[in-house]
C-alpha cells in the first residue's frame, strides 16, 4: 500500500523538518544496479562467492570484485565511493553521464533485452481491464514500477512501440517488434521512478 502525505502535513511541515513525510531519495549505486538486474529477471540470488568485476554480472553488487585500478563504470557514474579516500557521506549527484550510461551501456541494453523477453514470457497486469494489444505495456509497468499504467501512459507506450517498430522495419531488421519492446523496457529502466524511492 502506498502512503501519501496529506495536505495538513504539508501545511504544518512544508520543509519536512518534522519528518511529516518520507523524502524522495535516489537509490545508492549498488541498489540501482541490483534494481536493474531484478527488473530484468537476470538477478542471481545466490549467497556468497565472487561475481567478478563486470557490470553485466548477474550477481548482486555486494559480491562484485571492486578494484581501485578498475572501477565499475556503472557504479562510479552513480556515486560509488572510489575506495581510495575516506568518505563520511556519499554524494548524490544527477549528471549527464548517468543518463548516457542508461541509454548506451552494453550492460543496460542487455538488461533491457532480457526485461523485454521477461515481459513476453511473464504477462501480468495490475489493471482491472487491459485493452487488446496493450498487454506488454501493462506487464512492463507492473514489473518495473509495481503499478498499473495510467491511460495516457498506455497511449504513449503504444505510440512509442509502433514508432520504434516502424523505424526498425524500415531499416530492414527482422526483429523489429522485439527491438522496439527492448527500447521501451530500456526507457522504463531509466525512469526517475525506477531510480528513486518515494
């Protein structure tokens, strides 16, 4: 169940000094990566052991082999400590490299493709009624965000899928529908709603 702050709490504590509501915060670097793995269905939940130092490893980030001379590009972009100097508190930045990484990194694309395959293999809906053809939108939103899409989000998602499919088909790709769905899944992985805790 989602708890939303009411108008009275905002009126009494507009700056949230009395902690009338939970402040929105971005996930730590490890949690961002683990969230991508979990949503895509690639997460290996095994306990213990080593996972290597590759961002695409299916193991949780806590098991990644961190080397100071070879930092993880994914974790580093999301303010992972450099392991060279002490740090009392982590920075929380919003930078262009984070967005570029979510759009262009091989690991992110691999998770998006795996997520798209999961959307087709595990249909689920949190809505009472689903219009024919919009099932992938409902499934992707349920798996990524834990909620049903609004009407406008369904229309935007369908328009995006059709535009991407048409572009891939015009380029001669035989896997145009799958590539379009992977693009949509990659968009969901990069949403603020995915990367933040409300």
